[in-house]
C-alpha cells in the first residue's frame, strides 16, 4: 500500500489542493486575499488560491505528525523575521489562517479532535491521501520504471 511517505510532497499537496477546491465546506474567507500569513512575511501570498494549498499542506502535516495541536502548526508555518541588523528571530504564523483552515477541514469531515492531544485525520482523509498517493506513484512509475516494484 502506498502512503504519503512514498511520493513527492509537492505533487501530493497540489493534487489534494485540487480535490479540496471541489469540497463545499472548504473555501477561503473574505480576508484571505488581503492578509499576510504571519508577522514574519512582508506581503500576502502571491498565489491567489493559496488557501487550498494551505489546507492540503495541513492535511499532509497532520497525517505525518498527528496528533498535532494548533500552536505546533503555527510554529511550523512560521518563519524568520529580520529586524534591522539584529539577528533574525522566529515568529509563528498567523493563528487565524491555521485555525480557520482546521475548522473548515473539521466541518468537511477530514479532521477530528483527539481530546487534549490535538487534531488527527479521520478515516475519510486517510483514505483520500493514500488513494492520491497511489495514483501519483503510478504516474511517476511510468516515467521511472524502477519504481514500479513499489506498487
């Protein structure tokens, strides 16, 4: 069985983001076109539909590291902020961008709370990610025949 660990993450996240565009519960909020993703960034994301990419990335991150709490996700999506000539310091990502995405994924039935430990994926989300991983591996195996033994 092919899992998320067996395929390139960029291809998987793009494929899941395309799938999430057709899920009615997942939609960018009105402020998403104008907001930065955190205090460490200078501008809002250049990609217009960055919300779906963020949601897909959250699904993959919860799959790999779950159960994961919101503070850990904010730290993971944060970055370095340079302040003049002083050494840069880490800043967490904006909490609303992570929180609203998680809430939408919960309403779509892809993420669930696990007590005080954090969020985990539901069976529906795990099967979606594994199914997409299998399709990606089949496509990659056509260009690289040595990977066909992993199917």
